[in-house]
C-alpha cells in the first residue's frame, strides 16, 4: 500500500501544472499522484503525461470527459491506493520539505492530519500564512477544534485516512464548481480524532484570472456555491440524529460559517455585483430545509466608531439591500475608507 495518494484535478492549467507536479517529485515509492485530466483543451494532458513517462512510480494520468472538480475527486478516490488521501489543486503546489510530510504520515495511523498553508501571489510572494496552535504529532479528540474556535476548514488543511471516506461512501457533487467545500464537511461526521503536522505544507495561489474566487467568476456562478451549501444543509438534516455529539456540533458550526459567508458575499463583499434575487432564493430554501441552521447564523459587522450592523437580520426583514439602513452602512464604510486613505498619505 502507498502511504499517500494525491488527487490533482486538472483543467486548462498548462501554465501552472509543471510547478505543481515538480513539488511532488520525491525519491521514494510510497507516493502516488493521480492527475485527473478533466477534458482540458490546452496542453495540460501532454504535460502530465511527460511526468508520468519520466516518473512512472509516482505519477498516473487519468483522462476523462469534463465533469468539473467533484468528478475528478470522485475518480481519484475510486482508484486511490494510499493509506491517506489529499487533494492538491493543479495551480497550487507544496512547500519544499514535502518528503518530511511523507515520513510523518508513514508512521501514523490516524483519521485526519491537519497542516498549515500559505497563500501566495503569482510571483510567489506570501500574502498570508495559516498555522494551528496544536502540539505536533499529539492526537486530539475532535472537540479540540471546537475548543479552539475553529469554525471552518479548507481542503488545503486536510489529509484523510482513505478508508474513512470509503466508510461513509463519500461522493462529491459533479457538474458544478465550489464542491471543494464538501471535502471540508461530510467526513467530519465520522472522524473522532486528529493530529497536527507542524508548519505549513500547501501553497495556495490567489489572484489567478479564472479562479472560482475571482469576482467575475463569482458574478456568473455564485449560484453554484449556494447550491453546494444548501446540499450540505440537507445532508446535515439527514444525518445529524446519527452523528455523535461533538461531531454534530462541529458540523453545525461549519455550516453556520458557510451560510454566513453566502450572505456576506451578497450583502457586504460584492453589493450590486451579485444578483440579490439569488440570495432571496437561498434564504427561502435555507429556512424551509433547516430552521436550526437558519436561526444559528450570527450576522453582526462592527464598523469602527459607528457601531454594529446586523446585515442578515435587516435583509430578512426587508427582503432587499435597498433600505436606509444599508445606505447608512455604505456611508459608514466609505467614510472609514476615506479616513484610512488620508492617513496613508
């Protein structure tokens, strides 16, 4: 058995794929890298095949019709031979010292390993760094995430024991974007404990044109993220009675954070850019599916010197952002921006 299977969903990333795959070249035989070519129209497949030819013990290229990110994860998971499995986006890469992570995993047999990550720009300049305040290599119960106020995880931080995903018949939604959110949710219904690998492993590229976090992509496709999150709420309602107490609480915290993020994008981050009608549908669906999650979302934004603003509550009350309260909020925000710009000068 391999120690680690890495799934690399790949679609039209010829400019970034070599850097990703180069970061995975190690002189050992317990790693497999599954490069899933999702109907790419560029040279991504040709590039991946060149790595498979040169490093056949590491790289395996699987070509398939386009089915979006989730279909790549599903395909990779169905054939993964590693004790552990991790997803690496094809425009991201790992830090130097990845081989040390393999050494670490080869000696462990836990359900989940947490790692930190670094956000970088296209010139590899560090934008931000995320690490955890846990003792390296110590096994913690899942409630430790709650005790440390961790309310949302990202797939960059997570390496699962493969059999855990297979035990819950894990399957990611296909045909739409933003399904990486699912990787950070449903497995937590099963996991009882985790360990932490010290330092950072994953380098997440931010700012590339066409990324799902790009504002133009969100403007056209935010409905997909809404659909994924509503799907998670449905799953939560279906399984919560059979999930252990700490896991159920954690799933609820994760969901509340994801749901709040949707409102925040429409009402605070991108007002006037995203279609407010989509948020109305999301709000109605959420209330019908889970009153528990609907009521659990905390919604205050603190505007320095101007007090707190309850943006979700006010939207639900009026059904629109076009109200005096929101106009006052925008005035406060613009005033603070003006003051900050003056101070910088």
